[in-house]
């Protein structure tokens, strides 16, 4: 397999800051080598903003337009797009590059990312990533990304989210998104917890976009960023879930996001991220 490793090293429009510094560190500490060691060819590239004035939303959309073009080019070459990004809103460019159609989303995250401008209490654009991807908000801006088509809510499985704003959680509960609680994974096991939702998803799609925000991991195991919340998964549970997904779907692209090296004092999150990458590419 040929892998196109696409870095989007930005957080809230700022390059190499906070979670935006994660993609570069992962690459410098062996992401390309790990891919090669699995027997895959790999080519790395970086999406960069060209606008002179940084804004959170405007720069994010600019980056996503560039990312969509890179992902589409990779797919056209028969390569597997693997995105390392600071922010989860990179999903918009990746999904656009994949061309829509009958595509599902399996999303691992400590957070719902299902806020809208009307429900958010922080104003954090990245907390609206999944809501935007499903067409709940920012639809005019999302339409500026070439190839973007909103994903139906019943094509989405959200795994281990546990830290929500109150209205965000109400909106999520009323949606058609399948929510797999972290507690269910811990108490019943990966296959039991994910089995039903994945079976229902399999009735609708054969291809999925795999999104792994590293703060899905419990911070006692590996602290990914300042937003990490207790009650998460172990790296073994995440890699088990990834392998289960690969057995049932074609994984069309994957993103690993939201790693802030400043929160990783002993390198455990770096090691966990490498284990996740290896699981994604062990096909």
C-alpha cells in the first residue's frame, strides 16, 4: 500500500502552536519510519495557510480547502490518505477529498464536537467539527470546500465521548448519531460495545473515514492535550477497535488529531500515538 502522510500542523489557525505542534513531532519521531517498517511506501507533505492574517474559522476553512485537494489527489493516485492534524475540523477537508457518496464516519474522541454556534459556550470552532460535517452548522462555509457533502447523521458512530456542553449533549441525544459510551467499552469489551452500532452502520455503508482524536485515551494512560477528560479508553482498547473496524469496512482515510506535546511529559502519548498509527496501517 502507498500511504500519503498529510500534515496539517495548526490549532485554531496558528501553526505549530499547542495541538498544532503534534503533527510535526509525530513525524520527527518516526511516523514515516513506522509506516515504512510495516512494508508500505510513504510520501509526506504539509498543508499550509497562505493568508497573511490568521483567523480561527477563516484559516481553518482555507486549510480544509487545501487538504481536500491533497486527499483527492492521493485517492486518484491509489494512495491511502493518513492525516496528522492539530484540529478535528480537518475532517471537513478529508471528507470532501474522499468525494462523499455512501461514506460512514467512525469518530473516537473525548468530546462530542457536536456544538453549533447556538449551543457552544466556549466559541471553540473545533468543538463544532462533527456538527459541521453532518450539516448542522456552518453549511455555507463548508460548501466552499471543493467536494464537501454533509454526512448523514445515521452514518456516524461516535466512540467514547464523555465531556459535553449541556445543550450539545441534548442535541446529540436527539440526533441519529450512534453514541458508544466509554463506560460500555470498559465494562462489556470492545466487540460487545461496538458490535451493534457497527452492524447497523454496515447496513448503510461499506467505506468509512476513521477519525481518532487522541484525547479519546484516558489521561491516566496518555494525556493528549489540555482538554483531555477522565474516563477514557486504553490504547489497547483503541487499537482493538481499529482492527475490528478494519475487519468490517474499507477504511478510506484516517486522521489522528489533537496531540499537544506540551501535555505529554513522559512520552507516553507519543508512544500511544505510534501504536495507533501502526494499528491503522496493519492491513
